[in-house]
């Protein structure tokens, strides 16, 4: 199963990003291969609807779970529609690695 | 594409995650999966003692559909009793009004889409989770 974690940069030592649609980077963690991949968010500077565009990508990547700090109403509706789990964390001092280790164990 | 069964929300989800027989020694036994709507059907008919018409109205389904769900529920429970199997409750086609939870250990908030059956916190795997919509 694939999980997306919003990240402030590329690499597992980078901090978690509380924003979803305007997150700087996305980390895709696949628990079958224990592999992490990073993608830059192309929609950071979109004038509007960044959240919805990101959801489209999330669906294309075949992700089942998204971990972020906040989801806008549009993104929430869409993620719900596609049966993608939303996880909201309020702690922005955690690294991507710490978050992954926490749910892996 | 087959038509998806759409049910109105389960009035009150079961307060248990499952039942296990005791006095039988077998570590890995099969489970019977009791769907939320099946639990609801048994509760309305045999606990709240409603007739099928009333129960079907509460669940927002037709009487024949109610009868089918109720029959499936009774057979599953009977099978679990006779064959000493575990009963596990799963979401099925029931729609929970709003399915958001909070983890009492790490305070993550999350929803559980109907395609997922896990009842653990997705951020820390704790079982200590609580529904946000009571
Ligand atoms: Zn937790």
C-alpha cells in the first residue's frame, strides 16, 4: 500500500509539511517495497485549486493514504470520493523518516 | 457494472470489534465477517423488536432487501455458534454518517474509508482510537 506524506523538501531527513495542496514536496512510501520516492509539487504556485489538482495526481499514483496537516474542503471531498484515507498530524517538527518509522512499527 | 448496494447509515455502530468463542483450543481460526448492516438488522428486529417494515424504513432500504440482509446475518451468527468461529464486524455497505476518528496516543485525526477494515491508528498503530462523531 502506498502512503503520501507531505514534505518541506526532498529526502527522509526533511521536515513534514503541514500544507497539502501547497506542500513543497511529496514523499510516496510503499510498504511492500519499503521504498521512498520524492516528487516536487507542480501545483505550489497554482493560482487556485491546488488541492484538487494534487488529488488527481494522488489518484494516478495509486495511493491509498495521505498524511498531511490540513486538507481543504475540496480536497477532502475528492479524497473521500476516491476512498483515500486522510490522516491529519499537527506536529511540524517531525521528519519524514520519523513519521514513516512511527506507522511502520 | 453491477449496481452498488447503497444503504442509509447504521444508526449506531456495534460497540465491539468482534466475538471469540472460549473453551475451544485452536489458535488460528477462521472468522465470520458480520457486516455493519447485518448487525443493524439483527439489532432492529431482535433487540428493538421492530417488524421488518419499520426496520427497513429506518435503514432506508426496501423490505425484501432488509429480509435478505437479516437472513444473511442470522445464518452467519448461527454458523459462528455451531462451528465455534470468531465473529468480526466489518463495514460492509453501511454508510457511517461521518467516519472520522482521533488517536488517543498520538492525537492524529483520520477517516477510515469504507474500503479499509483496519481499526488502528494509521500514524502510530495504536488501537486506542475514538470516533469523533458521537
Ligand atoms: Zn496514533
